[in-house]
């Protein structure tokens, strides 16, 4: 196991979440796209907002895909 896996397991235990329902790849891929196409500080905020949307019933993978499309279409900073 990696440090990320250990952290994810400990965090899930602390928050009462099922680690089997956590998709590290989806969240990390989203954060990477946002950090590189929008702005680095936007990545953690986006991950938080993704979690809020999922907590309100939106599907994780489809919501992450929608956000990635939005980020990829985001105008480049001058």
C-alpha cells in the first residue's frame, strides 16, 4: 500500500466512509486537469465542490467528467 492508500483508509475511517466507495483516480484526475487548465488553487476547491455535489446525489464519475469538460474549455489566462 502507498501513503495515499494509507491516508485514504485512515480518512475514511475517521469520516465513517466506506473505502470501497472512494475513487481516488476520478478525483485525482479531475484535480490534475483543473490545476493545469484553470489554476492550481482551483484544484482543491473543485475537489471539494465535486464532493458537495456527490453528497447531494449527483453521480461521481459523470459529475467529474462534466467538470473536466468545463475546465478543458476554460479560456487560457493571458
